[in-house]
């Protein structure tokens, strides 16, 4: 029987070609015109799981985008791992800033460029190829279940509904949940993510007059919703970078000296950070380091703002409406619903007479998670990194959100292990997203080692 590393080496180019086929599907979950592509991506994964040797795999229809489930059960006495990932991607706009087409994957050096390369198709595909390799080399030591969704980038509504129904819990029962949808510190320094921030996302619309007006005839006499919206948004932070929504910090825990020391102990070069971003200074909440600001403190950002005339040339218009998309990242212990309500009442109160505010949430949001560092699965992951990457992994707290992780804990009682292989510089959600193929192949070996370790730990 072939060793796993020989098997991976032998089929290396096929693995890459398959990943490229996956990346060619523009499965953008938030755009209704891509519904067929979403379907195609779900079917692609289902077929790939079967081809890898899963006992069975099927599509689970939802009121939104389909889920894909697959499993390989070898022995009910052995530990079972649930692998979660998402096949949906973010929109690729702005297209003109891409050096290659977002849905025509391109390999340059050791990197593969495409929307979804790192988030999350490339990272998730590691698990499909790890499964294939272990089955083909008869070295699979655990039972594996796969659950892949197509709505992660829009809040995981359908999967949340699926989890709300306890009739589905048996299907998903597992000793550990394994997810590759986060980052490591660098290619020289692996890490495991032990916390993610939560999120609340809303769109606000401010309306003034009942139609667009001539800015000469009416300017200075009637509320301009753009002028006012900018002021309202600016009022959401004070001069110290604190969020001004009343009660916003009530549930945010104070960090202990030890927690702060741990958070700041990971290798982090602020100068290099600024340099890669092309900025000469960082900003943020006063009294906190950059790692604390993104890892553990809440934040509020305008994600988009529009209104009035933005076409070529000047048009003298006093717009009737102005719009903005606003997101808040939440610290552990903050409740997404409570934060949403607090935002709605405070933001509405900022609107002066003569204007009206409408606020619509995009999804239920999610709470932050802090994960168990003492579980057998976490130890199996630590050791897998140590073996394959030659260094003990640091633990990190990341600022991004994966909505279903908190729901898994709540509904199934199981913590996830966030064994990501991305890098901060992969440009996820940005033009020229890419993923290191070295990380991809090291990822396959790391995942295989994880299963080996987990089976051994359960035997003890
Ligand atoms: N994989 C990311 C989350 C992430 C990125 C975690 C980097 C840690 C490091 C995920 O796909 C994502 O983008 N989530 C969204 C969730 C939202 C749309 C509900 C996010 O964080 O914006
Ligand atoms: Mn992701
Ligand atoms: Mn994402």
C-alpha cells in the first residue's frame, strides 16, 4: 500500500486541476443571478465526495442555498469528526482591480489566484483530498462527516434553520468539528485560531424630500440626506475610537493582564503590517494594541455608502435619499440581537427633524466564539502542526466571523477546531485573492496527521 505522502505526490497535478474546476464556478451567494452556479458548486462537491470514496453524499435542499452532506463511516467505535466548510464566495467587484479574471484561476509561482481560492474553496478542498488520500491508502483512522453550505458569506441562515431542528442532530453527531476557514501567522509559523468575533450587519437609508431636487433652487433650505448621513455615521465613534452607542460596551469583558499578555505574545511586526497595507499609521480604540483591536475588541465600520449622482461630470442635485451598509464586529459575551436593537434605537435618534431613517438588518448576525484549547481534538491539531510544519502552533484570536461556529456549540454542544491554512495577505474578499499551493498541500498532510493523532488519543 502506498504511503499517504507518495499518493499526494503522485496525484498532485490532478488535485490542482480539480481545485481549479471548483474555482471556475462563480458561486456568489448574495447575487440571485448566480443561483445556478450555487447549485453547480453544491453538486460538484457532492460528486467529489463520492469520487473521494465517501459511502454516500447528498444535497439537502433548503429555502435558500443547498447544503451538501457526505460521510465515510468505518467503525462506530472510532471517533467521528464533522468537517464544515462553505462553497459560496463573496462578489468579485471591483473587477478592474484584478490582474487576472476572478473565475479563471491562474497559477503564478506557488500561488493560485481566484475568488474563493483561500475563502473557502481552496481551504475546504484540502479536506476532500485528505479524505481521498486516506481512503485510497487505507489509512483512515476515524469516521468523517462533511457538511458544506452555500450561505456562509450571507450569514448562514439556512444552515442555522437546519440546526434548529433537533431531528437533524443525529446526522451531525460528532466528537469534534474541524474547520479550515481561518489563517495561520505565516508560512514559517503555524497557529490555531481559538476565537472569532461576532457580527451584526445592517443597511441604513436616510430620506429627506420626496424627490431629488435642484441643489441651487433648494440647497441650504432643505435637508440633504447625504450631508446628514455622513454626520450621523461619524457620530458613531468618539475621538478615542470608542463606539458611542449607549450600552454598547456593557457586556464586553475587561481583559485580564494575563489575557492581554497572551494575545500580544504572538509574533507580530507592526511596521511590516503597515507597509503591506501602504499606510503610515494604524488607528483604533485608544489604549489597545492592533492585535487586541482586531482579535478581541468590538468595532464598527461603514462597508459602503451611496446616494445622489455618481456618474460622469457634475450634476447639481440635492438627493432625496442616502444609504450606507454598516457592520459591527462583536466581542465575546456581546449578544448580536441586543447590539442590533441598540444600534437601531441610537441611530434613529441621531436623525434630525425633516428626515426619516429606515434600517434593515441583512441577517441575524452571530455572536463571538471562544474555543476550548484543552480538548483531545485541539491537542491532535496542535501536534499535527508541530509534526508537519516543524513548529508548535501559537494560538490566535481572529477578527473575522464564521456564524455557524457558535450555533454548533449551542445546538450540538461541540466546539470546533479552527485549523486554517490561509494568510492575512491572501486578499480574501478583495481583488486578487489567492492561496498558497504549498499551504494547500501542507494542509492535506496536516489534516491527515490530525486524524491519526485523534484516533490515537481516543484509544488511550
Ligand atoms: N472565512 C471568513 C472568516 C474569517 C476570515 C475568519 C479570516 C478568520 C480569518 C468567512 O468566510 C467570512 O468572511 N465571514 C463573514 C461572515 C459574515 C458575512 C456573516 C465575515 O467575517 O465578514
Ligand atoms: Mn470563509
Ligand atoms: Mn468570507
